[in-house]
C-alpha cells in the first residue's frame, strides 16, 4: 500500500522535526537525520519561494489579438486604432475574450479584420499604393503618370 508508506514516512519526518525543535539544548544529530532535515528545509524553502512569486502578468487584450493576426492585420489594426480609438478598443476586447475562452481559434488576416470593421460600421481607410516596375525599380503609379513617361 503506497499511500500508507508515504503517510508513515511523513509522520516519521514530522515527528523527527518535532523532536528536534522541542529539544531543550542543542543535541548532536546523526548525519542521516541532519541530511534528512536539510532536505526537508530546502524543500520547504522552495515551496515558500514558489508561493511568494507573483503570477505572470496576463497579456493585454491587444496583445492577444495581435498574436493572432497575419497578412497585414497589424496595419489594419493600427489604422483602425488611429481613426476609431474607442470603438476599436471595444472590438479588440471582445475578440480577446473569444480567443481566451476558446470560442475563436482561427487566425485573422488583414482583409478579414478590415471586413469585420466595415461590417460593424467603421469605414477604416487603409493607405494603398500601386507600384509598377520601371527599369528594374518599383515606382508608384502616380509618380509614373505625373512624369508622363508611359
């Protein structure tokens, strides 16, 4: 019966600790008892140290959502935060709740996030540019049209 053996061992060690602590003078301990006492003390110190450490900080709702974004999702989120800060904070909070509860597990692309904002009535404007290749370099289409060389 492993449970009884463990209980007996615990009782024996607690009895030894009690006997040692109740002794009126410093008595010589045998090396076995001294080693066992050191092991118990170090174990107890490790347990107390583990309990005294604060739990790791919880990530912010924004960090939870940013970790799930891909394909320019961070750009869409930054644009939405700049244009609609309070509304974006509420939406990000709700998305973070869904991720932490496990109801939402899929990653969100930039296009999907933009679609979500627009479905909710937030017309987030994204900076876009069209680049064309000219002599091995990429040039904005607007610059190419302004120069008149096309």
